[in-house]
C-alpha cells in the first residue's frame, strides 16, 4: 500500500513546464531511486515535493497521510513527516548548527514555546546527537559553527543526513546526496542512511549517477527524462544505466561519475 | 578641594536673579525654553555659578544654531511644547492604566519584573536593586572608582568634574549638544583611577531612577592611564515616555593604555526623537569601543565617534539599528584620526521592516600628518520587505600618507533560499525569519553580556511579530 503517492505531478519554473506528469507510489520501508540526465527535472521534482516557492505546481497531487501536501507550506510538510536532504545546503550566518537542530526538533514535536512537555531536554538532545555524530564520523566541533557556513562539500552532506537522523522523517528525499563527495564520505553517509532504513521510513534517492546506489541499494529505480518517467523497474534498471548511460533516450551522458583524481 | 557651599549657591541665585523662594518651595514644571527656566533648573540643583553661566551660554548657542537639515526630518519638533526639567515627583503622575496596551503587552512578553516595568513606564520614579548596588559601590570605592549620577558628581567632585565637563563635546559642537548643555539633568559619572580594572560591567541599571534616565542626561566617563571599564546603558525593554525629545550627551576620555567599552541598548517608545551626541577622546595606545543598539524611537540620529589623539589609539563602533513602521534610524559612526598609526573600524548592521527606514551615516577623517592610519567600515543592511528602505552615506576625508581605508557595504533581503531551508526542517515562517534576522545581527549580539543578548533576541522576535508598537 502506498504511503506517499505522487499523482500526475506537473510543475514549472519561470513559466516553463519541467515536470510533465510524474506519478510514483512509495510505501514505507521501500527505497526508490529516480535517475535522470541533466535537465530532466530531478531538482524540480525534489523542490516541488518540498514546496520551494520558486516552483509552480500546474497540476496533479501528492498524497501523504490523507492530505494533498501541495497545499501545505514547507514547514507543515516537514512536520507531517517529510524531509529533503538538499543538493546544495544553504548557508545561514549567525545561527549555530546546535541551535538550528534544537529549533527544528522542537518544531517537529509541535513545541510552540508554551507546552514545555513537548520541548526536547538538553540531556535528550545531547544523547541523540552523540549517537548520530559517531555514525557519520563527525565531532562536536561543528555544533557551534553557523549553518553550513564554511563547511566542506562532505561536511554539508553529512550535516544533511545528521538532520535527517535527528528529525526521523517518514518520507525522505535525498537530492544528489552523493554529488561532490569523496568515496569515504559516501560510505559514511550511506552507512547512516542504511541504519535508518526500516518499516517506518520511505526513501526517494534522486541521482544522476549509479554510484551511490552501490551503497544504498534501491528496491525500485525510475528513469526521468524530459519531465516524465520513461522506465521503471527493480535494481536491474540501474545496472542497465551503468552500462549504456542515458543514450537510449537520446542523451549522451553516462551514469557514472568522472573519476576524481 | 574647593567646594561651593550648597546654601550659598541657592541664596546667591535668589539675589542675583530675583527669585522669590518660599520655605516650602514647590517646583512647578513649565513647558518651553528660556533663560529663566535654565536659571531655575540650575538653581533647583544648587549648582556652582560656572555651571549656570555655561548653561545660559549654551542656550544662546542653541538658539543661534540652525536646525540640521542633512539628516532625518526634525522640523516637526516643537521646542516650546517640551518640559525641560521635571522633578521625579512630577514624573510619577502617570498611572499604570494610562499606558498604551502595546507597551504593557511587551513588558509581559519580555517578562520584565513588576518593579522594573513601572519604572520603565514612568509610573514609578525609582528602581534600585539596593543590595547589588550597595555591595558593588563598596567594592568600587575601595579601588578609588567613582560611579555616581552626574548631578551628584558636580556636587561631590567639583574639581574633577570641571576639568573634564564639556571638553570632549563643547556646547557649540552642534545644536543638540548646546541644548543638552543648557538643560542637562542626570546621567552617569564614572572615574576610573590609573591602572584600575573594573571587572564587572557597570550598568546604569543598578541605579536607574527618573533622574539619570531623563530626557537630557549627561554622561561623563574618565578612564585614567592603563585602566579599564565597561559601562552599559539602557535596557531592551521599551522605555515609555510622553515626552517626545531625548537629547543626551556622552563624553568619554580614555587616557594612555586605557580601554573603555560603552554599550547601549535603547528602545524608546515610537513617539520619541532620539538625538544623541556621543564622543570619546582616545590617547596613546588607548582603545575606545562603542557598542550601540537602537531599536525604538520615531527618529534616531546618533553617530558615536572617537577622536584618535595619539599614536596607537584604536577606535571601534559596532552598531545595530532596527526600523519598523514609521521609524527612521539614522545612525553610524565617526572616526577622527588626528595622530599617525591609529586604527579604527565601524561595523554597522541595520534592519528595516514594514516601511521603516535605516540610514548609515559615517565620517572618516584623517588629518595631515596622521600617516600610517588604518580604517575599515562595513555596513550591512537587511530589508524585510519591499516598502522598507536603507541608505548609506559614507564620507571620507583623507589628508595623510600611507593610509589604508576600506569600505564594504551590502544590502540584502531575507533570502527565499534561507527561508525555504529552515522551513523545510519544520520551522514556521515567522520563526525562521526571526532566526535569520537574529543571525544577521549575531556579530553584535555576541558582544553583549548574556542576559542582554537573550533579551535582544526576544525583542527582535516581538518586533518580527509586529506586536511591538
């Protein structure tokens, strides 16, 4: 049974339609991968699902817990249980990661400054953090740093996964989480994600390259070209793309990253 | 030490100016400004003759000087409709019920204690945290530090007072310094002896009363050689007053190798014109730091300045201004490099919301011969909507060689990307915006003592919700 259902989603950016009818059902416990060449609509899909104001919905719906989330603000989607790991995490100066994580966690729990029983206690916060930091091979030193400010590519992506681990979403969208990462970082990130896999979490991995799928094995793979799914299947779809790239859809791009020297 | 006997002064002025003073004299507050009122203020305070003369001379200067037109619009101030001196008892005539509801609500939200909020609202004339104040005073006295209100200083330390008063900001400096010198009342007086470090910040808070938080307060701080003091004035809770003009003067002398930090957090109610002159003289290897936060008022014009008088002197201004609907914050800083090898920085952060207007106005002056000076100015403006406005007016005069002068200015809006990022984690829009604004002023907040930083963040939150009048 689908816990998260995208139905005929159409979306545009600056008046140009990018998503031309995307449908996808995710059940909790499943890992889906959406693969596609540049310009196929992968970023538009992730941003539209989370409600970025720069992306206009032209049609379709996204059903989660009995609601069409397209009508909700991004914060309401997050509180409902959605999470987006950003491809390009945003720098916010002057706010520490610790403060950010605590505020986000309190918001997720519905703490609005009044009902103290919903507020995360310092002790609870510390013990949650400690475990997750270890898995991601991170240490305390990044907690007083400003949100993503001066973070290396690897640190940013690990910080995204740390947020995911803390917020415990039911539907997580990982947008190009492997891009810009060295192989060690990919392993740490994948280890953390795999730890979270389970019957309470559905995952949507959005990626250009097959590499990350070696570490986070998908149950389903969907190929997105020009705003539509052109092929859906099991993990074997990724293997096929690894060999032939996107050439069968007229795109001369491989699905393997350039070797990092 | 030549002290002027109090009674004699009073008698003297009675004769001189023909005052009829009954035994049970009751001062009747009057609106308007003229030599009689100025004489009466001086007489009421039983001041020495030199001060009365200085006040009268300043009144003349005030009258002659034209209204400045280069900054905010001040034409609406009606000088004849202002009380220039009120005894504390006159200020108590208001009752709590008379207060505008938004001010009361803000006190509630900030959790300001009862006694304190009555004082801030002008309902009570005194707020003294006696115990803390007295133990502090004892410790200071042991070290030879003088920390008192300015009226008492004139009475109790006349020589020291006369030596420095009006030397950093003479009455003729500008129209409002002349006005202040004519009618000043209250303020703080601090003297720190040679080599003495005052470890805890001195706060006007310890001894705030209607006298030293008046409209025309006058503050004088003298840091003798090698000393250190941090003075904090104001508080984040809004100060409610029905008087529409606040015009203070702050003079600071920082002698060789000394360091002074002066922190202000001001949040006047939005009917107030806040026109303040603040200036320090920094001598050899001395450091002067102004940390200046302006939240309330209708119009603020304030440009803390440092005159760098001898080699090695260093001046810093770090300021934050928040302008909401109907407010104009015209703030900045001035660095006057008189001697070679002096350095200065000005960092200005401003936030405009709901049609509010902020201006950065700064002046860097490097005199001939003041070679090898360094000065850096950075001003960042954050606009929260399209109706709000921010301007930058930097003036640089450089007449020396080997000077390093830097200027950086940015104007930005709360970015959609930052908002989306925070909201995607479940944080509601209003809270996310507040976080971004608090993050923007964090370089300022981190310089404040913790309790002030926490209060400032809460206040920004209230301002963002638009619930502060």
